[in-house]
C-alpha cells in the first residue's frame, strides 16, 4: 500500500462543509452618474435581508429622487428564483453557497413613469459601488455567476407600439455562465423571440475574493438598459424614455460566494499504514469532491 505514495507524503486540499457564508453588518450602497453639471451620487447603508421579495423591501437611496435599494442573501435574484422553481434546479445554488443580490427599484407606484437618472448625459455611464461586504470567514466569488438583470413593467410595455414579449434581460460578466443549460431549461434565459441574455458584456469588479471583505465596483453604459427586443420604436411621451427607449423599472446585480477553500497540511507517509488512516483519507477526499463542484457553461460536468 505504501508504494502508491511518495516519501514526501500527499498534499490534500479540502474545505469542511459548513453553512452558507452570510455577510455581517451592512454595506454602503452608492449609485453615481454623470450630468451636464457634473457627477451626482446617492448613497445609503443597507443590511442584508434574508427574505427580500421585491420593491416593498427597497427604501429610498439617500436623496435620490427615484432610486430605492436593498441588499439580500439567498432570497432574491434569478438564481434563487430558478433554484426554488423546481426540485430539478435546486443544484444551481449549493447548500454551502450564498447568492448575494444588490437590488434597485423605482418608487412604485408613484414615480414609475419617472426616469431613474435625471439629467444623465447622452450615452452616459452609471456606476454602482458596494462595500465593505464583510464575512466572518474568507469567501471566494464565483465570477461565472455574476449577472446584471433588468426587468420592465408590463403595464408600461403594453403601451408600446411594439411591446416586448420578454420583460427580463440578463447580462453576464463571463463568456462562460454557470448552469447555463439549467437557466435555459428553467425558462430564465430565453431565445424567443430573440435571446434575452448576452454573455460576457459587463465588467463588474469584485475585489477581495479569498478574504473576509469584498468590494464591488460596477460601471456600465446606460444604453445597456435597452430591452434586447427594442426595435428603435417611438416611445409614447408618458413613458420613461430619456434616451429614446423604455427604461426598466428594476435592475440588480447578483453573484455567488462560498467559503474559501482551506489548505490541509501534508499527511506523512507513515500515517498510511493502517486501514483506519486510509478510511480517514478517503473520507476527506470525498468531502473535497462534494464541496468543490466544477461546472461548464452548459451545466455540471
């Protein structure tokens, strides 16, 4: 049995299966954009809600005239929607993973017809910053789950000359998106009448992966909020369309975090001499396999 191992021993990488890592405390949420008079910025502290369900959980972001916001864990977002829709999709969010969501809504219903970013310059940029996002233990970010989601109000869409079939658009940070096949089979991603998702067209930056503290900085062109079915139609004047297209009433950023992998010290060769030691090694390796799934762009492999 010993001949199967080198004299230096074996290095195993493993992580004990634990509960989902949940952010502690709150984070500062800031939305900034450029106007002809200069940059405007709105900020507020937000705790992480374990049961956020929609716009009623969002509160006004500083003095922003039409931006409400919340942070959430494992309760709001396209991945949790899919995981909870059918038992066959539960695996898209592992029991040791947390879905972090930073959500934004318009004031509903009083200012649904108003714009998100008054006086935004043509072709302007919007920046969302979140931080610090604190955890009790080091966490790592799965960049293949990073997504910007936009949602349109159905009553507004019905007023368009050519209304959209799909009210949800999705923009991912990577060309490879985790659980892609499940997102399609579960109806989150759709190719009818055109694809409601674009892979790898946004660039959120989350610093601190592998540590206890994350910071998110996400700058995107306002034009990305145009529905992917939009055909350059003329939007009625009573609808929010400051740059020629109907605005979504909701956007959010979501991504998965998990406890960072822990390196286990090398096991000396001598410890392989007993059946009990071998059973322990097999068990440890099994935990590692269960803990660290590797997924391709079309699902698990």
